[in-house]
């Protein structure tokens, strides 16, 4: 009899515990931010996390979504494709309703395969390689532009505005960097000669041998496909060996860290392709003020992560469900108003239209320079 009573008591204690755990789980919706939280471009991951955190805090202050609080989970891929896949599997097993990330195209592409198999929507704030959305994975979205757009705008500027006849093209051999460099090269006219084309290894610190070879070709401009750590060192070392040709790069370089690494004098006059300055967009002002008060200076992709998270949570709200398929369907049908303006995803998962303009580094800062 005592054993029976003891069994009954144990049963009800365990049952109550399980119900309690279930209730706690059911009271939250988990979403993830994935990107390089460590490594040479950890700042970009931090920018992602900060922008997305503000979005989640705003939603939770209004009661969350579907009557549930939102929990944000951080995944660190360290800019490594293999680690990105491991992170993706971990996030899928952790029951995420959606993913904001990754940063590097070389990470987003393999990670998206994992999310797609699990039926979990992913919105990247920054991965621009066309292959990401050209594969036809329905749950894969990006809230930024594409490198075929970015490379085209860069080439139009070089051949039309600068009227350059001799161009050197260098890339960092990554999916993003080489892909962007190739799109730029492809869009140059026959009147513009590519006098040098070659790659460097990401993580290297000494580029003087490559730059010496470039110098011998006497280019009027040097285009670099890559990110700010290598770009900053390359510009700095170019000036040290007397290579005075201006540099041009893409959205992976437009970060204050580039100027810090290169030095203000060496960085002066560098051209960069990116989207318009959010400081000139009325809808972005509230976010910028809130971000500065909480985290300091706005990172280039902080606002994109904010808009990506808001798009994801709006998709969940409009779908009336945190399940992947209805959320994905709703994202494809949604016209969403974000801090950077209105978004509509194409059938591929890209945003409609090309967002790119040309910036210039001037007096230690970046400013808009040319609009196509």
C-alpha cells in the first residue's frame, strides 16, 4: 500500500514537472541570430546581434508575438563554413522558429541547406552572393542586395564616372569576395583593360608582393573583393610601397575598422559600394537614436539585422503560427515596412530592386558620393 502511494506521489510530481516545463516552452518563441561572433570580423556579428536585439526588445515590450515572449538565441559561426553548418544543426535542434543570419555568403549558403531541410525560414541581413537565392530554396531570404547588382554599379562608376581604362582586380578567394570581384570584372566594358587579376588568402597580413606586381601594371584604380581586415592592410601597404592608385571595394569593407586599419591618410579617397545612408532616411531615425543610446555607433549591418528580425516576427504574426511553412509563405506574400523603407521579397527570396550607391572615404569617414 505504501509502495502504491509512493508511486502515485512520484508519478504526479514527475507529471507536474513535465507539464510545467512544457508550459514554459510553449510560452516562448525562439528565434536565432547567427554570424561571426568571434574571429577577425566579430564586429559584424556583434552588429547583427545588437540590431536584432533591439527588434526583439521592442516586440516583447508590446507583448511579444502570438501572445508569447520572444527568446533570442545567438549562434557563432566564426566566419567558417563548417562551423556554420554545425551552428545551423544546433539551432534547428534547438527549436528555432526562424533565423536571422548568416553574414558571410560562404557560411549562409551551406547553412541554408540545413534550415531548408528543417523547413525553418532564414533571412540574411548581409550575404550578397547570387547563389544563395538562385538555388530555389523557398525558405531562404535576404534583406540586402546581390553581388551581380553591386558589381554592376561598381563597374558603371569606374567606366562611366571615373573613365578608367586600366583596372587591377584582387579578391580574397572567398564565395563573397571572388564572386563580387568577378561580377565587377564581368560588367566592365571592352574599353577598360583588366591589367591584373589575382587572389590573396584571407587572414594573411602581408600583401606587398602582390601589390608590387600590381604597381608594375600601372592601374588607374584597384578593385578589391573582400572584407575590411584585408582591405585595410592592403590599402595601408600599397601606400607604403608608393602605389598611389585609388582603391574600390564593396559592402564588406565599409566599416570604420577599415579606416582604423588602413590609417586615415591611406584610406582617403577609397570608393565603396553600399546602400544609401540610413541617416538620410526618415523611417530609420528612431532606430538609430535607440541604437546609439544602447550600443554606440551604428554598424553598417546593424539596421539590416533589425529589419530582418522585424520581417521574421511580422511573418510569424501574420501567419498566426511559428511553424516554418506558413511563415515562409507569408514572407513571400508580405510587403513589409522597415527602418530602411518598404520591402517585398521576390519569388527567389531577394528584395525587389537594386539598393546600391557609391560611397567615398573622406576625412576619416564614409559619405555618399554617386548614385546610378
